[in-house]
C-alpha cells in the first residue's frame, strides 16, 4: 500500500502541459487483456505523462500501479462505475475505494456517490454518453458531473461508434453557451477506453497543470485547461486576445467592446481543417498545408458569442484535436 500511495502522489516536473488517458482497463475489467505493467509500458510508448486506472467497479489493481508509476508516469487511481443506465468515471479515488454501481437513474441515488467522490477531492466524468449498447447510454442529468467524455476511442469513419462521438460532441457544444450564461460549464475530455494492446492514448487529454500530480492534473481537467489529441503526434496551442488581455484554453477574456483575435497553432495534421466554433456554430474554417503545421486566426467580439472553441479534423472529417472553450466576457 505505501508504494502505491507514494506513486499516485509523485510530483514530477513543473508547470506545463501534460498528456494523459483517464479511461483505461487492465485484465481486472471484462474484456481487458493487458496487465497494469503492459499498460504502463504502452502509455509511455504513446507519449503519455499520466493515466487513470478505471477498472469496472473494482479497486483490484490499486496495489499494482505503484510499481508501474514513476517520475515520468503518474497513475491516478479511478474507477469506471458501470450503472444500469450509464457509465461514469470516478477519477482520484482513495486507495482501495470502490464506488457503488448497483443502481439506475430511477433509483435516484447517483448524487450520493458523486458527493462521496467529490468529498475525497475526486472528479466525476460522464463516460461515452451516447454509446449504443445496453446500459452504456447515459440517462442521468449532467448536473452534478464535472466533465463530459465527448471523445471515446478512435474517431474514425470506419468504426460504428464514430456517430456516438459526434452526438456527444454536438450535445456538449450546443449546451456550452447556456451553461456559461448560468455561471458554469462542464469541460470536455477524451479518453481511449483501452482494453487491448495498441489502444491507449487514442485519444487522450492534454492538460495544463502546475505539476505532474493527481491534484494538479485533476484541477486542470476540472477547470477545462485542456484539449483533446487524437495522438501524441498532434500539437496545438490556442490563445485569444483583446488589446493587452490574453486568455488560454479554459480561461476567460474580459474583452468588453474590444475586437477579439483567436489564434490557433497546430502541428501534425497534414492537410487538416481548423475550425472555430461559437454559440452560432461553426463560424470559420481554414485548411492546413500538406506538411501539417500552421497558424489560423479569426476575429470576433464578445457581442457575437460567449465563447470560442476549436476543432481540427483530418481531410476525411475524422477528428484530430478539439479544445475546450475560452469564455468571452
Ligand atoms: Zn463504459
Ligand atoms: Zn470503459
């Protein structure tokens, strides 16, 4: 137990951007084929700085992750709570903690378990809300959850669940303006839901954090200081400015009547399409060159929208990266 506790509190490097996959299954979940050691090896090979262990309804691997973590790989303890009417991720649970999963929306008990995770400093994430299989479709209100997993597994038009990711993203994007007006919005995240070799990190969430520790990473995710990458080959920077004011992803920009410039830099998406999205939908799009690196700028104002966010798609339409919004005040 002590080694695992130490490992999950490893404080690695400094303030920066960290890549992590927060929905990962080992042999301790149905359908999982990899040991924790293999998952950690594959996480490192995929360019990740952290992962969250989210077995189905058990803490059986909590004692193992301490051996797999290190200064270069943080392991956040978690669980995928697979209830009868939707799955959710508890991230940052205590060592050995198991969150109850034996209920559905009509039992009206989910709030109790969300509160329990929150009391321990953890995050509650809506998992793959539009998954079409039995129990996978999310029927709870989003109220009480901190984050929505809008991108689960590879975003590929060859795969049947691409429509489910599009539905989750569209729903999240539609609600953003109203959520911001009401004083709170729920950040998006992306995770692989890896069960097999070669899956971890596709996609993952890139988080701005004060250090590589469970507390700092979860704080960054909760605040929306993050964007989602299809792989570690994709790099992105996003900044919005008005006069001398600047804000990055997840931040707020006090622009009042000043013109606003939104600027995104991308690498690793050959001939990709960068688009800006506001409360009015897609407002601007531009193509990247064949080499895959470029900067796209768009000008707006707070009168036009309460937020601006970015998507980057491959030429065929599959997602390469997407960001949380910058809020315009
Ligand atoms: Zn699930
Ligand atoms: Zn899962």
